[in-house]
């Protein structure tokens, strides 16, 4: 008798996967999308690792894209404030490191975001 795996490990002969496994697979797809993977790479990964069809992989991809969209559902004002804070911190660090061109890039980007020049 062979031991069937209990976790996601590529087994295709143990029936439908659990909701937790689907969630984990979608998380993997999110990670691959964030790394810039193309659909063909995602299809290959899903087929080789999980043994799932193109159609099922497309469902995972759709769920992953929805999750990414939800992560970025921020109010424009909140997003601008967050971005400006990040740029200010990056500018401080760049100045400390003597990377004045990076600091200037932060200043220019900040000016564009708040539309100081057109």
C-alpha cells in the first residue's frame, strides 16, 4: 500500500483538494504573478506541481488576480499619503548614503505626484 500525501505536494490521484489547499494554491499563484510570471508559466507550474487542468488553473489565476485587486483597494488619498511617506523616507536614506541622484529622483517623483509642476 502506498502512502498518499496529506498536503499539497503534487499528488493528482487523491480526489478533490480541500478549501485550504485551494487557498494555498491561489497564494502560490499570487506570488508567481507578483514575480512577473506569464500565464504559460503559471499553467506549466500548476500542471507539473498540482496536476490540474488549464481550466482549473485559470480559476486559480482569476482568484489570485482578485486577491491582488483587493489588496490594492485603497482610497486615492490614502494611497498618495502612503506613497509620499515612502518617498520621503527613501529620500532621507538616499541623502544619508550620499546617493544624491536617488534623492533627486524622489523629489521629482514627489513633485509629480502632488502636481507641483506640469
